[in-house]
C-alpha cells in the first residue's frame, strides 16, 4: 500500500504550488489501497464466519460492534495510505496559497470506510473460499476499469478519477465530488443492512440505497464526461502591465517579478515590429524561464485551430506556420539556437528566417502580415522568399 | 462420479470456460489500467489475460471443498481424475486457440495461474493460495513494463476524452497537429511544465 501511495509519475499533470490540484491527484493513487481494504475486510468476515461463533449461541455484542473491533486496523491502514499519498503530493504543492483540499480528503475517508465495510459485508454472503478473490477483483475493476470504458461519465462515479484536466484555470466541479460520495454512501448503507439483517428478504433491501444513489448520481455526472474540473472564478486573477496585460493566478504570484518584465520586453519588441498583440497573457505554468515566456507568448499570437477550409481544400499556408513562428520568436528576443533546435531540416528554414530578419523593418512587417494571413484561410499563398520584398513596398 | 463432478462444480467451470473464450474472441483489445510502480502511471492489463482467473478459482474452490478422507479410500482413481480435471480446461483453451486470436497466451496464463496456485496451496492453506493468486496478474503487470505503456493519451486510458481546446491542452497537441509532417516537432519545449495560453484576442 505504501509503495503505491508514492507513485512518482502520478503527479506530472498537477500544476505546481496548486494545493487543490495536488490533493485531487491522490484520488487515483487510492485504487490499490481501496482494493486491499475491501479484500482484507472480506478476509476478516470469512475468519469470523469460519470460527462458527456467530451463528451459534447468544450474541453478547451486536454485529456492528464486532465488525468495528475487527476492521479498525484495516480502516486505520487505509487512512494512513491516504495521508502518505498526501505527504507525497505535498512537496509539489508546498509554498502555494491555502492548504490541502479537505473535500477530497473527506471523500477518500468515506471511500476507505465504505470499501472496508462493503468487503466485510460481501464476506458474509458468498461461499467462503471465493470471497476474497471475488471482492478484490470486483473492487479493483470498479475502481480502475471505468477510465478506459465508454460512456465517459462512468469514471466519475467511483471517486478515483479526479486527476484529469488540471491547470491553473481549472477547479474541482462539486458534482465530481458529490456523485462518488453518494455512490459510496449508498454502498455503505447497503453494507450495514447486510451486516445487521439476518433474514435474506431483509438483506435484499440493501439493493435499495445503492440503486437510489446511482439513480441520483448518474444524471449529475453525465454532463461532466471525462473532466472533473470546471473553469475557475476569474476574480482571483491579478492582471497588470502594458502593452499586454499579464494575468496571474494566486499560485503564480511568486513569479510575478519574472513574468511581467519579460513579457513586457518581448511585447514591446513585437509591437515595434508591427505585430498585432492579444490583449491579455495568462501563462499556464510557473517557475518560468525567459525562453518559456517568449515561446508561450508567441504561440498565443499564432492562430490555434486549423482553418475549417483545410478539410476540403488544399491549405498552402501550412508551410508558412513554422517560419512565421520562428520569426515571431526571434523578433520577441528568443535565443537563436533554441529556435533553430525546434526543426530538424538542416537549418534551411532558419537561414530563410535569418534572411527575412535582415530586411528593413517595414518589409519584415509586410512579410509577417502577408504570411500570417495565409494561416487562417486557404485562398492565399504564402510568399516566404525574401526576394519578393526587397525594395518592393518601401 | 456424479458427486465428484458436483463437488468440483463442473457446470460452473464449463460456463467459466465459455466466458474466457468469449472475452478473448469478442473484446481482444480491452485493457484494465493497473497502477504501475515502474515509471509510468498505469500499465494496461489485457482483460483476456485476467479472465482465466475465473476457471482457475473455480477449480481451486472445487478442490478445496472436496472431502479428502472418503476420497482417499475411493475405488476410482480420484487423484488421477483430479489431475485430468485440472488439465482439461487448459487443453480446451488450447484447442479453442484455433479460432480465438491470441488463444495460446490465454491458455498459457490459465496454466500459469493454476500452477502457481497449486504450488502456493502446497506451501500454505487452500484459502490463502486462492486469495494470493488473485493478486498475481495485477502484481505482474504493476511491477513490469506493461503492454499498453506506449499508447497515446496515457496508457490504458480512453484517448477520446482528451481535451482539444487550447485552454489547458497539452501544449504539443494543438501545435504539433498543425505542423507540416516534415517539421513535426513540438513548438513548446518540455510538455510537462510549459504551455501556451493567452486570453481572448
């Protein structure tokens, strides 16, 4: 359990210093501990069944008290795993504003309780030899399999899929927490009914809370599909600066001193070169290097989706994408070696762009606006060679 | 003989074999993501390699609930019959591999699980061996490299769910799709940390 609680790559997609994202990432680590909790719960149930103490004679303690005395170690180990996982993500989130997300921790606590008790309850129902394997495989499949299944929203029901789609501008959607919580609560109730009730007819009513919970939870998660996050409240953004307003999330506030001057410097150079700039710049990373800032600024200036017309017609502008991007990056003050590294065509494109950079400023502007406009439409041909511009539009 | 078959739950075993063959033939590509301790977050455990647990567990269950005392003095050669009963499913799966893709591997895994469980049974108790053998396929995939480790969009995960819009997208996906094939390099350097993002133009 400990081993799995500290998977090294589990946290790659968590933005740094963002506690909410980091805490959400421990949910996926819970798959193995939860399975083991269920299996050990079943093992304990089989143990007490085989002892033959329960069905004969008068019980001095209620079934719940007996279960509690048997399961508290398992339960404690499960909770310990949650804490170990939290300690492992803490190093990525340390230094950010706020603290661990208590909602996620509460959900995991509920899951640990539910799976321990559910395993124990199933242990009373099945043939005793087969209980542990059936419980372990069923719990594992339910916790792990839905991520590779359709429909996509199915994965939101088991509570171990809070790690997708994270970025600074995303926050947990409450529905992604409530729905698995409901399913877990239904399962917990069903487990309690099975443990307390003796008659099989009464045990059948255990189906009821599970059915109700699923019926309520499914319509809740259907609009979520694969993504448990939603757009974050933009009022926490702090924006400042000119000619581009640099907007930073509270988690990035430590890097303000780096982002603002670098962006300003690059933006002024680009503006002088006649490039139309976006109004705001919201970086999605922290701990920037100068190259990262220039690169992300440039890719924000380039159009993002492929033009719709390219699905039906030839799109001559495609070949202009790389030179335009390279020219923008060099103009913004990017390092020439880094830029040349991005393409391995023997430096042909780089030398073309270097030739363009030797043109007078107005010709460069003309070159840029001509070729930039071919990126969003299919009826224009890019004019990349410098000979077209020399002495042309002075 | 009828009792012997009933104790060994022969009808359920036949049903389990049908399920194994059905899974291997109908959903050969299905993979269960298993948390991995080596490198990547998850590895894919092909579902058809997991289902052979079903007949193996049934065989062990049948063997465990047999009454050893009367069987040891039976007229019929119970030990030999048991040995045949255990090898028969593997033989059936091997025969089925004639028309099931990758059927030999499924039969191999069945034999492997069964063999490991029988060794464990000899070393410990029947109940413990059944419980431990369940974790074998998961442990193997989890400690090893993983079949689906190189799939796009994360191993074993549904790639359909990948976000396409510019916000929060992995920086390479949007730009790389764009570039001429000869120049397909990631414009953004270091996919794990950096990413582009600007507000509305």
